[in-house]
C-alpha cells in the first residue's frame, strides 16, 4: 500500500526527514509515495494576496520537482487527508510536526480522524533546528529571556542536514492542481527550493562577511532575505546552520562575528516559536501589560492615523519608505520594521495587533510566531521584549542607518530631489516639504512623552 507525505511548511525535497521516512516505508512495502498538499480554507483566508501568490509559485516548483506528481486537494485537512488515505489504502501519513497553535489543533484532529480509519499520522522533524518546547530551564520551565535560551539552544545543538532521497517512487493520483495565484502588483522573489539555495549561496559568497555591521543598513540591501524561504520551508534552518558552521571554520574578526550574529538571528526565530509553543494565545494577547487600556487611540481618528501609516503618509521619511517598500515588495528591512512598528504603537498609540494584522496581509514572509512576537518585542509586551521606554526616533534612526538618505529616496519619490541626510527632516527645508509630501502627522518628541507617561500608569 502507498504511504503519504503531507507537505505543509516544508516545500522541498532536501533535508526533509518526514519525506525520508515516507520513502523508507514505501520502499520497504515495495510501493509508492503520495506527495499531498492540502489547500486549507482557514489558512487561505488568513493570508494576503502576496503570500498566496508566492505560495502558488512555490507549489509549482515542488510539483516540477516531483515530476508533476504533486497531489493538491482543497478542503479541511481533517476531511481531505483521511479521504486520501482511504483512497490509496495508506496506513500512515508522514508529516513534519506543526508547532504553531492552529497547526497543532489541525494535526490533532487529523490524527484522530486517521486513527478512526486504522491509519496513523507520523510526525518526524519540525520547521526548526530545535523543536519548540524541547528546551527547558533548570527549574523545568520555559525560557523567558532570549540570551539564556540561545545558550541552551547552542549547547543542545541539532542534527546534521538529512540527505536528499536519491529517487522517490512518486504515486500518480488525481489532483485539483496548483491553485491560481491571486492578482498582486507586489514584486515577488523567485520561489522554490532551487531559488532558496541559490539566494543562500549568493549571500554566503557576497554578503555574509559584512553582515555583523551592515545588516542594519537598509540603504545597502545586503541582508540575506531568507525569511520568505524559511517561512515556506524551501530550505531548513539546519541546512543554513551547517553552512554557517563551515563558513565559520577558521574565521576571525569581522567574519567570525558575522557568522555568530547570523546564527543568533536564527536563534531568535526559534525563541519566538518556543514562546508561542508555551503561550499559544500570544498571537493576539499581550504577554505583559505595557500601558493601561485607556492609553490606546480609538475611533475614527485612530482609523485615519492607521490608514496614513499603512500608506506611507506619516511625514516621517524612514517610516514612509518602509511602509511603501512593504506595499511594493511584500518585504521590509528588519531595522525599518522595528522603526515603523515603534511609530505605530508609541507615536500613534495604536495597539500592536492592528499593525501585526497589516503586516500579515502584505508580507510574503508573514509567519505567525515571528510576526506576532516581533511586534510584541517592539511594543514592550513580549516575554523578552524591548523596554517600553525604548522608543525609536525615526529621524535619528534614519540618519544613523540611512546616512545619505538613499533608502528613503528609493521608496519616496516626492523626496528624490532632497540631497543627503536632509531627506530625513524635509520639514526643515527652507520651503518646507516638497510638493505632495505631507508634514509630520505628529510631534515625535511630544508623543514620546505621552507614551512614557502612559507606561508609568500601567497596571501591575
């Protein structure tokens, strides 16, 4: 009887332990592997057009890699997966373990439905180097702070990348076909496992050595942009960690620091997944109070402010450049993500959840634990969050990390005629901001004091 490999956040063939397990069982049974992908209406509804369009491209790449044998079915997984198992007589369905709240509930429902028909859901591996929930403190509790988590994560280590199966006896089944990509004007990156490895190799070759210093410079565009490939599982972090270890062998100085810094960025990804494992309601609930409820802006004024922020019309050039980059590319430089998030929460006094929703609607790399917990970090509400009094000054941040204004001029055409660092304070130009560019919608210094006063009144 065939076995099933159910692809989800692992749209690749290499370094895929669940696929290896499915292939091993199929070979032992002298049978075939069904490559199954379920188009889940819940997940489709929660994703914006840019991410759905990228997913369609990634699925097309996976279909090609399986020789056109990817079986796509639409519907609730707890209905579709058992039906597929009954259709081919499979007694096991192999998956990479889900770790986010919805995925865990879905898989429990699928496992129960499969068991009722005499089949099993076999979980092997996860989207992380160290599975969320595995690391525990000396008091047998979850880690609350990143730095001790990172030490434990490094001490624990991870397996070497799993080998790519030499050949897979793919089964041929009727398929609904890869879903059509919704229309979007976002400029999407190349999708699929091959594209992921090509981008990663280019980063290792061209930009890793300077990563420790240059990663905060949006004007240089030298970050890896691997977040979208990690989100869709087109590459496993274990593969990247192995390559980093190789790059770090014998490295000294800035090169060694860059390897350690990039590894720490992957550790942050795993920390956020671990926090969400232990606190699944962190997708919507602040994990600690930052300000009293009456501090948040509400009503039509708040809605108008949110709209100006989403459209990049705040009058603060670095904020506006970031929000326009998001609309154009479905991606934003990480330093700028922190600045725009801080501006929304602490200058406009709008709850982080509204900003997180907008990000998830537009980000191609939108990933629940990373998006929600990064927003909580900026908002000062997470497990290991930035102190609430860390309020990013958009002008200071612009002058420091976009010193000549190249990033702002790239994304804010109204300001392209403003030379050098003056672009970060266009209201100080002799004639004020250029035509079409707004005055600052708020006074940052004043709103900072408001935010700090609200924080002083926070519930304890």
